[in-house]
């Protein structure tokens, strides 16, 4: 800002007033206006319908190739699954209106509460923020799970937004994803067991499994390889469910009270943290134990 001094003489008395005469940086109210602003009219209104759960689902793009290039363990690589879960954890910490997330293999679904107004409920904003946070976290935490193994190229994830108006709809969606996890894991477990332990080629294993039902696959595992599928890892069979929970946390603080010497004091406080579960979410037990996830259908 430039300052000027204006002086005047009245009745033989000289008086001066300091006034700003110009600004080094000006921002006229009409600066943002131009003849080109009409192009904003081409933007599509993608505001999500109110009173609906907003689900953002991410899927790895060309992850079969990504897994081959990075030599993921078949049929399940716990490092890769852990990295997916850690990336989803990062998304939830960034967007606290996500009440539950569910993931398996190379996908993760994030559920925003019905009353959420993040980004004014714009689908494009929600989807791109989730996708970018997840992708960057996947790269950022890579070494935490894969150590010195080099990340050969950046992974990418596509996303979609789906709205579910009722608790029943949302629970059925999550049940669908977990059922898909079970179907795929059972197939992959038998397929790679036939290849790795049975000596079949991938083509032969695929032919062997054509037309088989779940009972047939379980029988192959048990009778030919002495593997009880029911004892396989819950992480692989059920996927990963992330929710918010309150946990007590004790920290040590150094305090000084009046007329006392400074000393260490343990302070316990309750904080919300993201917790992981590898359990059934199709039945009622999980939802009865975590009643704060869903909102009232009568809202």
C-alpha cells in the first residue's frame, strides 16, 4: 500500500491527513468476470441425492499385469493385501465422513454416511479425492510392505459412485462384495493348489475346475491335498472391513502443579481410530455389535 500526506490551510492553521493513495496489489470485484465465463454452463450438476449412502468403489486397473510384474504370491499376497488396507486406512483418516470401508483383492469400497455434505455431495469431487488419496498412499507406503522391492511403475485405480437409499440396500451391497470375495478366493485357492502342488498347467487347472460347484472345490482341496478350506485365513476368505472405534489411549505428560515439583503424569483419553476386522458382515452379528455405523432409516 502507498501512503500519501494531504495538507490544507484553513484560518491560518495548517493540517495534514495521511491517506492511502494506491495499493500495490489490487483485486477488483469484477476481475473474475470475463466474456469467457459462460463456459461454466457446460459443467454437469453431479450432486448426489440427499439421504442416501454414497459408495465410492475403487478397482485396480490392469492389476493382473501389475501383480505379475511385481511377482505377487499366488493365490494371495499378504503384503499386497496389507498395502491395500493401509491405503484405505489413509483415505478414512482424510475423510472422516466415511463410516465403513470394505476391501478384497484389488478393490475397496468406501461408504459415506447419509448425512454427509463433504464437497457439497458432488460425485466427481468425492470419487477423485478418494482415488487420488488411495493411489498416492499405495505408492507412499509401498516400502513399508515390500521393503527393498522396487515399484516398477505407478499403479492406477478406476472409481465409480453408487447411491443406496436404505440400510438394507447398503448391507446387501456389502454382502455382495463379501460373497464375491469368498467365491473368488475359493476358486483361486483350488486353482493355484492344482498348479503349485498338483503339477497341472494353468490351462489344465482351468479345465479341471470347469462346471465345479463350491462343494466340488472343497472336496478337491481336502481329498487330494489334505487342505481344509474352513481353516484358511479369514483375511483371504472374508476380506477386510474398516470402521471407526473409540479406544482409550494413555500418554505421559510432564506437569507442574502449584507448590509441587514437575513430574510425569499418565493421562488417559478416548480417541476415534480406524480398526480392521476380517469377519462375516453378511449376517446380523457384526451389525448388532456395531450399531453406530448405520443411520436411522426414518431420517
